[in-house]
């Protein structure tokens, strides 16, 4: 790996990407001491400011942590979902310099039960799109999702959600292409144990710990667009919450 001096990517980001890839490839494992600033300066012929900024970026993205007087160490890593922002699975994976992909297990139209109709604020008589996806990072299964989409909220593009397009670009990207801008959402996270079916799809043992989340996403006017139940591997996923000041 080398630094491209005349490229469009800032030097600090190139160095951060190099170190990130080395961590993901197992060259450095959790608890390992990363090269010092001086070693990185000598190895890549970069300024101390550039190297320091790259290391700070690694720390901010939870790939590493710094111990004063000791150095910078590799942190336990996983796909980090920031609960203070509405982000897609693909976006979260790409931010970790990994390749997202998905397999559509089911795409249908179903009648909502009372709970689902309440979540989407639609009459129980209105059918919804039912989508089941298995989500991958670098080819490894990470999450299993069941999504229900209000047909009225995506009119007149109800027929634009197809299996082919979903596998190509993902749900949020497809909604954006349709001109539907998601403005926010609400999410609840809890613990769950993998059923036999979930374990088989996620390549874990039955009863393995999973992170279970329920998310409802809105477009402008707080109109519900989709309600998603997601089961994610606990060994591959983390949730991060940004906390404000303590109220006085």
C-alpha cells in the first residue's frame, strides 16, 4: 500500500484507509499496538500533522484507542450504527471501507396487522410491501431484516420497488432515486437470541446473541414510509449513541 501524492484523496485519509485495511485484514488485531507517529512519518514520508490527523480519525471511527504515554492500540471493531442519525446499512458498511451487498429473500404485498398499521399510520385494509433481506459486509452475513413499506407513502412509485433494483442499490438509495427523502426516524434496540432459521441465515449457532431493532422512518411531515425489524449479529455490530449535556 502506498500514498498517492497527487490524488484527490487527502493524505491523512489515505493513511487512515491504509491502517483501516490492515486492521480489517488481520495484520493488526484487537489490543495490538499500532506503529508510532514517528514510525509512520518515516515509513510514508508524511508530516507529523498529517499522521496525527489520520490516527485521530481512526480513534473517532472506533478502530483504535489511545493510551497516554503508551501509544495507539487496535480496538474491538464491528459495524457501528450511529443512533443519532438516520443511516442505511450500506452507508454504515461503506464507512468502514467494506463492500455492502444484499440478498432479497422475499418481496411481496401483504395485509398489515393492527400493530403494523398503527406504526405506519394506515388503515388495516391498505396492503403494504413486505421485504425480507439478508445483508452482507464483505460477503459475510451481518443482518436479517423484515421491512414493511406503506404504498400510499411512495405513490406513484409503488411498482418501482423490484427485487433487481433492491439487490443492486439497497432500499434507501432506491427511495432516494424515486424522489422520496427520508427526514428522520425512531428506533428501539434490544437483545434477542437467534432462532434456528436466523442462525442458519446469519451463519451463527442457534441461541447466539443478536441485536434486535425496530425502526420507523419518516418523510417530510412525519409521514411514515417504512417499518423495519432487524436482527444483527452481536459479534459484528455495535450501536453508538451521541449524548447531549446533562439537563440542569
